């Protein structure tokens, strides 16, 4: 009898877990669905429609669009683990939404829950941060760059050149996805960078570089 009760309890926990997984959440993490680019938009469509727009509908971004945006921004696109953007080090993309802040884990294609607070309106004095359903925070950790190349990189261009380039590729990919999916977006360098680094508890050498605001067309 006791064994039966334990078994029933276990089955009930497991069924809840699988429901949660199907719904796209694992605890507070978000399990992203497979990227889906079946809308037949061409590269020409994306380039011809790319632009910055600072107004957004208040609708939250669907998990499918989040999945597609993050995969476009820095997802894994081949068996070797290579990414949709050229990376010399790594890029860490945080996503601030109403329910909190998440970190994109490209290897597992999930959003790891980091914070419960809605930080969006506090991280810049520019008005659009108050209206954007999602703010992508593009960060670079210096320690992700190969140490043996550092001296040559510093001599060639300085490390900021490499950090800036890495985030720029991801922002353009987000622009191109938005341009073909009725979404609005724009990139911002004007934000409280130190505050954001502190909120995200980034370690020394890991900094935020750009914000990219994303939402549906109004
Ligand atoms: C690195 C970078 C930082 C930017 N920072 C801001 C910003 O803080 N606020 C803003 O309104 N526009 C900013 N912009 C400009 C817009 O994102 C946008 O690129 C510009 O208005 C050109 O418009 P378009 O993208 O439609 O061609 C920035 C652009 C870049 C490339």
C-alpha cells in the first residue's frame, strides 16, 4: 500500500514535469522550441525591410519568435557547434521581459532564468525602454577569448574592437529576423552600462555592450 502511494506520487510528479516541458518551461527556465524559419521570406526581403523602429505593440513576444530571434542572434547552426554569427570569443545574450531576466544558453537552446524583477524601464533614460516587450542585452566576457591571442589582438586593434564586432553581428541578425516577421526593433548604446553589469552580476571583465529592443509592429 505504502509502495503504491509512493509510486502514485512519483507518477504525478513526472506527469507535471512532462506537462511543464511541453508548455515550454522547466522550473523557471524556458525551453525554446526548435527554430522555425518556414515563412518563405528571402534574404532580399530581409535586407530591403531592415530598419530601426522605436514603437512597439504591447503584446508579449511568443516563445516561437523568441526561439527564432535568439537562434538568429547567436544560435548553433552546425554539428561542430559553430554559430549563426562569427565568434572569436563568446557572446552572452540576456533577455529582459516583464517576468524577469533570462540568459540564452545556445548549447541547450533554452533561456535560463536569472532574475524575477522587471528591469526594462530602469536601464536607460531613453523613452523606448519603457515600451519594449523584450530587451536583448548583448554582453561579452573577455575570458571567453583565447588567451594566447590576446597580445596580438591588443596590438592589432585593441580588445574593444573585437568585443564591438562580436555584438554587432548578432544585432544585424535580429534586425533581419524582425524585418521579415512583422516585428520592430532598434539597437541602443545609450544605457546605464555599469548599472546593467551590476544588475546582471557580471564578473570583472564581462560587460554589457548594446541593448536591442524588440516587439511586434503596432
Ligand atoms: C552602436 C549603435 C548604438 C546606437 N545607440 C542608439 C541609442 O542609444 N539611441 C538611439 O535612439 N539610437 C541609437 N542608435 C541608432 C539606431 O539604432 C539606428 O541604427 C539609426 O537610427 C539608423 O536607423 P536605421 O537602423 O533605421 O537605418 C545606435 C546605433 C548603433 C549602430
